[in-house]
């Protein structure tokens, strides 16, 4: 006997990871097919399914978007209708119009920093750190990239201090390989359909990096390492020691950190052949974080991101 709930879940899950659902079973029974459609449209009304209702904030540290962060902000605004926010005073935030906002107004907060290798002092104020911790512990999703990667150490979530490096725009092709056992993590969904295998590694960047952080020469003891550095020829002498993509579970929430050459969208602006794969990685990250974020309705403009884009 066909389980209609299982059938519909498999249909929805296939759509979530960019696959093609098998409709042959559904068409064998018209009532089951209709039930499946009803359940799918019900799921689609939640912030989790296909991203309807999900909200994202792009956090900029110092009042204006510097050139090193422009490509990331433009991508977030274009793809997820991201709200640009800034720290106001310790523990408080405003949007670009000067309106007060709270981190909890959003499902996912993305702090990207590549213009300086230092964490700004306001982020080290206790009230600001408490605001971030409360947001995540209550179920929010936080994405920290490049120099913001370091913030897990400042928050006391990681005992190993990340490496901090200045710019190195060497224009050497580089990429990512899944950490052992993480090949099927949602951040790697759909890559095989694009002709690359996360278990074997593939390039995503041609620019190099602006200011950044990562874990080197050893991995973080408090995190789950999802992705490691990859450069051809493979392996190189240092291969397997750079850990730029990691995940932390904090209370009811999730933090993903990305560093090294993983979140460098200006690479695509310069015509990198691997730009599509970098975007795909970040679409997966946002889909994963959006799915984990709270269901409660927010009063911000919706972003569409729950299904991983083709």
C-alpha cells in the first residue's frame, strides 16, 4: 500500500534538493495525486518550503558597503532581497534608512567582512555579543564570512583562534573539497548534477582573497568541518590543513562560517569560469540556514530561497 504522506514528502524533498520527483506513483491514483498537490501547496506556504516568507539581513560593520563587500551584498540583495543593516550602538542595529531593527526580525543574518583583517570594537562590546548569542540560541541562523569568520572565537564558541590574513589577489584557481563524512551535507547538494563531485574537490574561485580568516594548520576542535581547501594539482603539500567552512550548533540555532577563498564574489565579477559553483555553494548554505530558522512570521519583505536553484 502506498503511503501518501511519504510519497508527498519524497516529492517535496526532491524539489528541495533540486532533483526530479518520480510522478509515476502519484499518477496511478488520482485521489493520492490530488492529496499530494494539496500537501505540497500547504508546505509551500511556510517559510521553510521554497523560502516563502524567509528574511535575510546583510550586516555591514561600518556605515557603508566597501568595495571588498560590494559583490556579496549585491548578490544577497538581488537573490534574497536582503535588508542592509548596521550596528548603531552596542547591542543595537539600524537599517540603511536609520530605522531600528533587531536581529530577531530576520531568519538569517549574514555578516561579511573583507575590507579589514580586524573585528571592529563595537562587535566586541558585551551587549553586541549578547545580541548575537541570543539571536542564535533562540533559533536564528548566522552566516559569518571572511574576517567575520573570526567572530566565533570572540564569542567564546571556539577555543582555537582562526588565522587572520590580509589581501592576496593572486588570481590562482582554488576550490573546495568536502570534509570526510560530510559529502552528503546539504551545503553540497546538487553539485554532482553540475558535473563535479564534492568528495573529489572542485574549483570555485579565480580571484584569490581580500582580508580573510580560516583555520590553519589544524582544524577547529569545537566545530563540524564541512569543507576544506582544494587546489590543483591535488593534493598539495599543505592540502587538508586549511579548514574554511565549518558549522556550529548553538542552542536552537546554527552558525556557518566561511573563509579563505570560499566567499569571494568579486571573483565572479571578474569573469571567473567557476563563479556558478561559488554561487551554488552559497545558495545551498542559505537554503540550509533558512530551513533551520524559526517559523514565526517576520514583518520584513520575503526572500525566495528554500529550493536550491538550478
